[in-house]
C-alpha cells in the first residue's frame, strides 16, 4: 500500500515559480501552537491556580521592535482553565525564562529569588572593582581565603572519614555497650549514695530533763552514806536518763523497768 501514497508532485518542464501569485500575509500574523505552561501562575480574575506543565492551546506572535542580541521575542496568548480569561506571557532570552505580562501573577519561587540576589551582588561587586584596584585585590584575597578554608574543611572531612572507615561495626557496638554499662553503674552508685544519706543519718543524742534530774542533788544528799557513796537506785536512774533515746516511748519503758526492779529489791517480807 505504500506505493499508492504519493509524496512528490509533478512539475512540468515549463514550470516558472516566479509566475505564481504571491500571498500577502499580515506582518504580525498569529499562529496556533500547543504548549505546556513553563511556570505556576494564579489567575487574577478568578484566583485559580494553574500549575507548571499544564497543556493548552495558545496563539503565538512576534513582539515587534523587541529583540535581545538579535533573538526574536515571542508573545503567547492563552485562556484560564476555569474562567476562560485571556492571559499573556512573553519570552525572556536574557534570563532564559518567561515573563507574565497580563491576566495572571507568577507564584513565588525561592530559587529565583536566590539567583536574583546572587546576580545583584555580582553586579555590585563588578561596579566597585571597575575603578578601584585595591578593592579588586581585596576581593580576590577574600576569595582565595574562602577557597583555602573550604579545602581545609574538605581535607578534615576526608581524614575523619578515613578514620571512621578503620573502625569496625563490632568494635563500635562494643564501645557503645561499654559506655552504656558504665553510665548505668554510675547512676546506680549515685542512687545508693542518696539513699544512704537519707535513711542512715547519725543518731542525735538529746538529753532530756526530767523532774527526777532536778531533785538529784537533794536525793544525793539524803541518800548518801557515811563514806560518801550514792545509792544504786539513783545511779540507775541517772544512767537511764543519760542514755540516747531512739524512740519517745523508750524512756517510759526503761523507767518502768527500773521501778519494777527497785520494787522487787525492796519487797517487804513480814516476819514469820
């Protein structure tokens, strides 16, 4: 079936192309092209967002009187996908980008702002170095110093990486376990020291003054024997009162025990 499809046309021997009528077309004729949106925009009419890569039919025309280094600038007309409002954008050969002219607003793109800031700084530096040789030398010195710092940091990272490469995984895990064990042991020792400091406080010896102690001097004078000795009951009472008290009821218990022993020793037996 391929031989039936004619791709060439017959031109007679006396064909003269100069005799063909010339078709006059408008100088700025628009062409219909299908393209993809090169950026994300927002329609000013309905607020609809049209994202990058959206396909649509557009009309292309040449921008009369505007070129960049001999490169023709083109303008595109297309419609919003929601409200069918007409939007227009044109090419920007200087920045290898597109510019939205009317009907929409380009969404914020942080990388474009960074590029613009970098370009502004570069232009400012070129303007400063234009007539100042010392400024140019200073900038070159700073650039060389910055490069040296970057190379030093890179060498340090390489050396660190080489050191880490010699460490095996097993040794690393063992070191981590050993560190964790030492930390846990240290925490246990601190807890034990804190517990001992709270529950093993030294007993404070507090001497309590009883009514009996106030009358000790009088009792000693009355009960003293001829050779100047004090009776055993008073000595026992003094000893009990001077002992350290662990609980408040210990003194009562010991005093009761002393009185009972005294009564047993001085029990009266009637004559038989």
